[in-house]
C-alpha cells in the first residue's frame, strides 16, 4: 500500500526500512545555523520533532528514551550531585534528571538554542523543569565545554545527542570521551545514546572501544523499546571510571520519590540483559549481576 | 520523503503509523481459501511473508518472536512432553520447540496448509525440523481440534496466531481458552501472542480477562523486541492451571543444550519486567519474582 501526502516518513538506509507517522499538519519548519528542524502534529503520536529528516521525538513515546537516558545512570552513581547533559535540547532528559532530589546542579550544553526554544513552544511538558534553580541551560559546543571544564568536577555526563552525523559526529570519539574522563570525579559515570542494538551493532562496538581507549575500563550497554527510532529498539551505553557500571542503589530505586512511565527497578535490571547475538565472538556473560548499594 | 514503488508498506491504522521495507522483488502471491499470501525478497530483511497485507515474518528478525513464543513457556513447565501449536504455519516456533530434548511430541494445527508449503519453499531454515519424528503437522481448524482433544492430554498449548481478525478471531475468546484449559494437564500452560505492549494494551487486558474467565487463575505477559511488527515491541501472554507461570527451570535454562539468537536466562527474566505504565490502575507489582526449580 502506498502512503499519500498525509504521512511523514523517515528512511533508515542501512536497514532498508522506513517508519511513517500520519500527520495532520506541519506546525513549523526552519533552517537553523546547524540543522533543519520540522515540527508536525501527528494523528496518534502527538507532536513530532524532526531534525534533518530524522525523527527526534514524539509526545507519545519519548518517555522510554528520556527515562532510560537518565534514571539508570542516576541510580548507578552512589551520590549524583553534579550532572552535565551534552545535547538534550528538547529538555526531556533534563526534566527526568531533576526528579532526583540528590542532584544539586545540572548544566545542559546544547549547541542549537532553537531546539530548546521550539521545545518550549511545542513540547511544554518536557520543559516544565527548565526553571528549576538547579538547572543551567547553555547554548554552545558541548565538545569545547567538556574540554575546558575543571577536572573531577562532574559526577555524571549524559550525552543525549543526535546520530553520529553532522554536529554530533565528534561526540562519538575517544578524544571526546577522554575529556569526559578527565572532567568526571572518581565515581564518575558517562552514558551516551548508542542507536539500535540490532541495526547498529558495529557502532556500539566502536563506541565501547572508544570509551575503553579513553580510560573507562568497562562499559555496559542497556536496551529498551523506542517505537519511533529504527527497529523500534534502542540502546544507551554506560561507562564508569571505577569499572563496570552495574552498581545500583537498589533501595533508593525501589523507593523512588517520583513517577515514571516506563522505568522502575525491574526494568533497570531487564535493560541490562544481554541477548545471545550480542555475545557472538565475545566472552561476555549473558547475565549481568548488579551490585546493590 | 515519499516512498516509491520499491517498498512494501504496512499501515497500523490504530496507531497512525506505518512500517516499510525496501523490496527487490515480489516472489509470489496467492489467494488461498483463507487469506491472501505474498512473499517478497527485501533489500536488507531477507525474505518477507505478508498475509492479508500484514507482515508475518522476515528472515532478519523472526528469531525474536519464535524464540520468545517457545522457550519461556517450555522452561516454565516442569516436564514439557506433549506440546500443541495452534497456527504457527511458518514452522519457526515448531523448530524452536523441537530443540527441547524433553519434548516427545508436537502437534501443529495450522488452518491454512499453503502457509506451511510456502514456508518450506521460501523459509527452509524455519522448516528444517519438520521431518523430526516427534512432529505431526495437521492442517485443520485449531479451535475444533482443541474442542475435540482428550482432557488432560497436553502439557503446553502455544497459540501462534495472526492478529484477532479473520480466521484467528475465535482464538482470542474465553470459549477457546476454556477448551484449552480442559485439554491441559495439571501443570499445563498456555501462551498466546498478545500484540504490542504499547499500542494494544486493551487487547492484552481483554485476553488476560478471557483467560481468567476460562479458569486460568493468573497470567503473565512477557515483552520483547520485534522490529517488523507495529511499535517494534511485542508481547506474549502466558497462563497456567496452577497459578502464575513464573516457575522457571533455571538450571536447565542456563545449561540449555541448543543455540538461540535472542533468548537466554537473563532475557527470560528481563521479558517478565513490568513497565510502570502497565501498572496504572492495577495493584500489580513491578517485580516478578521467578520461582526456580
């Protein structure tokens, strides 16, 4: 069946697949200094943001991604006070991070201010914590920000970036991760969105390798559903200065003081399970045993 | 971006979304007594089978579904010897079930013989166990077969059906589950594919309710990725005559004697994790504690 003009379609060339949403209206489009942003009103997925032709988020299902980019790493760190978000201009990750009462300060470094301004306008729910006094929104180059930041000044770095094309390309390199390593404190953790566990296995391997070259001794890739992204299945890769980031503040997690829509303690453990096909050619165990604090 | 004629597209009307695969060639199409079957060669997902316009399976990613429809229920039953598959004409589930050495007999009751004949031709890997002497392939109405089967004669019933439209509609009813209950032995288990955990929440609730009305005291819905199905995320619902089907032969599972591509012990536990949004309006705990045997 052919799709008529009432659909927005994103083609994933590397998997020969495409995902489409039926749209009611194009609400906005602009070419910023960095990229082309489009906003649509869809029939069933609510508002949709598209950057350079790639779906960034929808009202309907962004909770998977934003919760899984924030809560697992936050409950893994023993005392997360200072958090930096690189990218994340839609502010959905920021909102989730600020739900944690231990967090004293979150610096968000988004290169394109227009992403945030459009999110404030079209995704107000995601921006409802932007006025939190603990939040500082910077609009500049995250790579440079990390390069110039004080050593051991940050507990967690969340790299909430677009795909490794265009402005985000430099975020997927050992040079960037090395700067992150330096900026993180002794218990420091980094998490970076790492694309589809099925389609982008080589990218995940390369990212883990780059993190290792940067000094992070071990990595952990977690997986979760994300319907609007290619394959409907997505991942984030964590690494810690002290080793495998499988320490988990179980009691705090089980008694979390805020609502979520996907994440909970059981989902955190589930996200660490390693499919058989990931283990091909490695010695990795299928079972990740969390260390609970 | 519009898709040209080189794509097969399935629209999911209830979610206003569509999934497309780039095709190289249409290999076959026919109208059987029951449904319209099409076979395509895709660019990156291998061979594709479509029934009445809905994607059934692709070479690339059918392993998720077939493994998750078989191994969790097989490792949950304490001694699975007699297995019945209702539907499952592509034989992928049958192949997985026959990997279990405890299984003495599998009866597959597929209503449309053409599905199996085309699978033998176009998906030979899935049919490689069809000649196993333990397998019996029947081509008839699964509802009637279960209605006429001897009481307490089966350990596991796997309902590997299409969506609840057309020939499969009667499989999603309390009347059918009641017949299954009667045919199952005291430790008997049923599993039925239960659509998308995100898009089809009402269907899952209705199915669980129908199973309960049929006599199964508790149900368990497991979830797993399935890129070619709507939302890329799928589920199966298990129910047991003895109660919550969370008993798990841990040692047998951890030492399974056959290869899989997705399933393992950690994945089995992960599939049981209950997302927060499933718990809205229920008293269900997020954590399912498996009982290991």
